[in-house]
């Protein structure tokens, strides 16, 4: 009967382990990352007794978590995708709501040019001139406020980068610590502790949401984790912290560096960190640059038209707007004393890219920030500057080999956009000169003129151009000069362009347009600047440049939102698959509980029966 | 497949959250009436909406410009109407003055009225608009273009203010005083006739014209000529070099027309041998000088003779030129206003078209949105019902 008792006890113990595991599963039903645990039983080795093998009961073989490495890997990768998509969607939603708000540049442009046209209808009216300046101020503050919102977002991204790196470091430290505990526990007992593995897996999943990682399981039950292309984050029980460091060109901007100090910003993808870097480089920077391009185009075209006209006092129109030119930043590691001066010479070929000019010891080479080479002309001197992409670059000083400069043609332009005119009478509504054909002219030439250099001291001096033949003219009785049809005649800073052929004896007199308070000819031209293409080879006007920026931002938002939906679905699928193996199902646990309860009761009955049998035997012996 | 209890609940919850988010979006679309609430809703549409908004603003500005231009042109039209009235009164008075029944005294009265009318005309020429700008001063709108005392030299310039009435359409909204009042050709527009100062006869030059610009053997060449009567019934035409280029006969009893080189002069009265008529190419004379000349002529003592007749006839022709000039300018003003009206209509059509395009791009389709809202609400209710059912069917509930 002793066998029966011990068999019964083994059943009791096994059922207890089962019920304990069920209780553990039920208790952890809401624990994130918990994998349900399963008990496996095995029959004990039988005993040879009386020519038979008699069973001796049950042993609990193992308590293991229900787990699939493959499904967990998919879950981690889905978490990295989801972390990236969520962050990207949240950031792009923010920038989208910034451009959909009341600070709409197109409306500000329309109001400004509306005021300019109103002034064209009443060029001498002080109120309409004042309105132009007021609208110009509103336009400038729209530029700066949009740019300010972008900068604020950039500040937020910078802060989030720091926080994410901190979070990554604390998670990888925790994973490293768990690696150590798991290795020790598995070494002592031969069996890794399920709950510690679960904790570590949950941390790995969280880490994957923060940055794209690759996980390599080791034979000693530890996990090695790498980021980027091979930068170790966790090896064995050791964590290698990431860090942030100032960018080599721009100390206000942070890069991500590995534990060795090398910059790995460009190699990070996935997770919150990847999304932050992606957003900064591919949404925010281009938007800021595009807005800057619009600001530069606005200031350049309007100021140029101002310079073609005369203000209420008859002087050549001065600039109305000011805007910053390219930003040049020397690399922090530059060894030489080289300097670089960059200016925009051609808005038509200006791109939205940033550039790096590098000295290799013998020559300078220009690359865009993606690393593609950009061809330059010129020699880099003030007389013959390097020219590329609408920029002119003048190098000075003595650069050391390896020195480099970064040029951002339009990045800071929008924030610097300002109105520099304070006197409404300085708006150049009138033409500075009048050109009158002589009444005796017999040719078909209709004169038009432009201002080439309004600062010429003789600009306002009266002159006359007399044609001695259709191809020859003289100015103020000077020597005969050859007239080429279509080529403007320039003198004293003005240029006279004739539409149609002059005849011999035709004369044109040029004089200052004095007292012309009512002249609106340049005001009309100023009004037309609104639709004047200037960027992209003259195809894009300021308003269009802004709407391109809106499309870029909108597309980024739409893509991010679609991506978020996709990644959510991918994550749900991975989670469903992983949970189908590892998740706790309460109905299942209830059934298991009943099962173990019944087994326990049955084993107890076995013991009770054994006891009864023993009693029967004792009673029989006593009665003898 | 196994499902985990918590994950099932979570997914059920996520479904509800998604539905609620969709309902919130639809709610926002319905309450704002806009399909695009931020650029990411439709990046291309958002840019298109900006573009259309710009076109609408541009066109609205053109309409404002047209309103301003119409105000200026109406003012000019009204002013030119006044000018016409004044000149018509002048003409009536001049015709009265050349009547033979007038005496020096009555001519003096007419002259006095003409002086008043000239002042009135100067007032019109120095009209200002509501902003105090002189409307006939070209671009020099800050000062009066014609002096009210002494010589009436035009002091404005030839500038003409334009207005942008549409894309690529500029319309003039004024005329310089030089074109309206000052640069008026004398005589018949081609040449003038004046009687010699020493004429003793009573020949008076009436209507003149260039009747045949391609007359042969030689056409009108714009030169200066003189008609010299060699007798009461015979004349010679001499050119500027005093060379006789034509001769002819004249009937002093009935008057007649002298024609040479395509030019025609209607003459009346009896010349005396040696009397002459000078023919000179037209020059420009402002209307104020014409009026002043009329006054001076009418104030001549012992008037009513051929010399006054000739002088009055010459100035009357100048007056007619001035009236014709004002009428033509008024016609131009009318044509411009007409152009502006047409452009205004065109701009209205464009605005309507842009607005309808803008509505297509950015406005929400209410039927569509409301039916989507219903569908989403139903789906949310279903998800909520499912969730509550799921909570009540647990095995643990039955094991008691």
C-alpha cells in the first residue's frame, strides 16, 4: 500500500503545481509582456514487482512559458515600425496644423499686393501708401511667425532626441542587468526563469519602439542588441550608452553618437529616434528651406522693382524688405584659417539643398548633403568666385587639408525677413525718368526704359538720343554709335529699349520725371511682382513656392498617417500571433483549474482509499 | 486559434477608439464645411485651394481697381461735359458777335461774358478729384496744370495713369491737360488763313479744307503760301519763296472758292489789288488762348469790318477744333468705361468659376459625410455591444 500512497501523493503534488501555475497565469492576466506558463508532467519510472512493472506516479517535468522566438522577433520589428510611424504621424500632424492655421502666407501676400494695387490707384494718397507698409509688416511677421513655429518644432525635436536617447540608455542598461541575472539563474538551475525572460522581452519590445535594433540571442541565454549597422547597445551583461553631441557645423543642433563617440545619426532607422531624425532631415529642414527660398525671392523681386522706380521725392526707390543670405558654417574640426563667403547670385538656379565645400589640400570640391558631387566654375577668388547652384563662393585664408564648410543657402532666410522701409513716401510708385519721342519722329520705335544703376551721379541729367540712321545714334551730340535692334542703349545708369525700328532723324529725350506725384507706372509694375516667376528658372513665384511647401508638408503628413495605419495593422497582426501562443486566456485557465482540481481530488481519493485498505488490514489482524 | 483575453479586449477597445476618431474627423468636416482641414488631408488639393484663393483675391483686387478707375473716369466725363457746355455757350456768343447788327458796345458785353466763360473753363481744366489731385495734370497731380493769371502754359506732363483691370489688361483712367486743352491744332487742322494786315478790300476767308490730299500735278505739302490779289477778280498763289505757283480768277460779286494744291478756301467780299491772304501750316494753340484771342478781337475799336470778320472766323475754326477735341476725348473716356464694364463682367464670371472650383476642392460633400457619419456611429454602437457581450460570457461565471 505504500506504493499507492506515494503514487497518490505524487498526483497531489503535480496537481498543486498545476493549480499554482494556473493561479500565476490568472494573476498575471493583465501583466504586459507576460507569457502564460505551462506545466509538463511525466510518469515516474515503474518498479519491477512480481513479474510486472508497476507505475509509481507522476513527476512535474517543467514549468515553461509558452513562447516562440520567431513570433517575438516579428513583434519587435513591428514595434520598431509602429514606434517610428506613431512619432512621425504625431510630428507631421503638428507641422500640418501649423500651416493650416491662420498664418497663411498666401493670404498675407494677397493682402500686401492688394494694398500695392490700391496705392497704384491713388499713388499720392498718404493713407494708401501707409497701408502698403502696414501690409508689408504683416507679411514679414507671417514669414517670421511661420519660421518661428518651425524653429519651435525643431527645438521640440531636439529635446525629444535627448529624452529618447536617455530612455534607450536606461532600457539597454536594464536589459544588460537582466541578461546577467538570467545567465546566473540558468547556470545555477539549468533552467532559465520564465518571468525574467518575459521582463527582458518586454524591455526589448519597448527598446525596439524607441530605435530600430537587431537582436542576437546567445547560447548562455543572454541577448546581444545592436543599433544602426552594428553599433553595440547591449553585449552580455554590459550596456553601451548612446549619446548626443553638437553637430560639427552647427553647435545648436544635436547628432546621435555611439559609445565610441562616432556620429551615427545617418545610420539610425526605425523607432522613435529614427522618426525624429527622419522628420528633422526630411520634413522640417526642407520646409524651413522652402519658406526661406520664398522669403528670399519675395525680397529680391520686390526690391528689384522698387529700384526701377522713383519715390514721392523723385529719388530712386530703396529696398522695402531685407532678408538673410546663405548661412556658412565652418566645421568644428577645421585646422586651417580658411574662410568662406557665400552669396546668392541667381535665384533662378537656387536649389533647396544644403552644400558642403571641402578642401583636400589642393582643391576645393562641393557636395550636396547627400554626398553627391556638384560641379563648380571659377577659381574661388573674389574676382572669379566658385559658382554653382545659384551661389557664388569666395574662399579666403589658408585652409588645411580636410577642412570643410557647410552652406545653407536659404535655411535662416524666413526668420530674418523684415521690412526696412519706414517712410511711406519711399514706396517707388513713379517712374524715375520720362522718355519723350520727338514730335517729328517718323520711325516706329516706341521707347521703354529701365534702371541699370540708379546711383549713377548723372542719372537724372537730361539727355537726348538722336538717330542719324536706323543703325546709328549719338547721345547728347557725342560720337556716333552703332545701334543694334533689340539691344538697349545704356547711358548715365539708365537703359533705353526701343520696340520697333527708329528712322533717321528720330530723337528721344530723357529727363527726370519731376513732380510726378500722380505717376503710378512703377506701382503697377510692383503689383505685377505678385505673379512674377523667379525661382526654379523663373517657373515659380513666391506664392507658388509657399504652396509647394504646403504640398510637401501635407504629403509628409498624408504618408505618415497612411504609414501609421499600416504599421498599426502590422503590429496588431504580430501581437495577435504572439498572443495566440503566449497570451493568457481566462477560459482556458478556468478549464485547467477544474482539471487540476479534479486531479487533486482524485489523488486525495487514492490516498483515502489506501488509508481505508490499510485500516481494513489492521482490523483483520486485530480480530485474529 | 487561441486568443488572449486581454488582447481581445484591447483590440475591441482599439476598434471603438478608431471609430470615435473617425467620427471626430467627420464631425469637424461637417461643422467647418471643409473637406481639407489641414494640408495632409489632401496635399495637392490644399495647394490648389491656396492657388484658387490667390486667383480669387487677385480678381477681387481687379474689381476694386475697376471701381476706382470708374470713379476717375466718371469725374473726367462729367468735367468734359461741363467743358462742352461752356464751349457751346462760347460758340453761340461768337456767332452772335459776328452778326453785322452788333455794335462795339454789345460786342464789349459779349467779350465780358467770354472772359467769365474763360475763367470757368480754366476752373474745369484745374479740376481736382476727391483726393485733391488735379485730374488734367498728367502725373504732376500735386499742382494746378494751368495758371489762372497771365499766359496759360501747360505745366503738367504727358503722363497718363493706368489701372490694372484684369490679367494683362491696363486701361487709362485719365488724359493729360495737354491733350485735352492745350495741343489743339489751329485752323482746319492742316492750315490757317489770315488776312494781310494792310488789306484795304473787304475779302473775308470762310470755310477752308484740304479737299483732295492727292491733287495733281502737286498735292498739299504743308508749306506756307500767300494768295495775292492782282486785281479784284484775279489772284496769284505764291509759295514761301514768293514764287508764283498758281493763278486764277475770282468773282467779287458772288464770292467763290480758291483751290490750289488740293487746298480749298471759300472767300466772300471784294478784294483790292494788293490785298493778300496768308496760308500757314497749323500750329498748336490752347483753348484758353483761343478764347483770349476772341475777347481781344471783340474788343477791337471800330469793329465789324473785314479784318474783324477774318480774325473771328479764324478763331471760330480754332474753337471748333477745341470742341472736336473735347468730344473725341469724351468718346475715349466712354470707350474706356465700356472696356472696364466688360472686364468687370468677365471678372465676375471668373470669380464665380474660381469659387466653384475652390468649393469642389475644399468643401465637404454633406450627403457623403453625413452618410459616413451614420455608418461610423452604427459601427461604434456595434463595437460597444460586442464588448459588453464579451464581458458576460466567462467560464469562471459558470463555475460556482
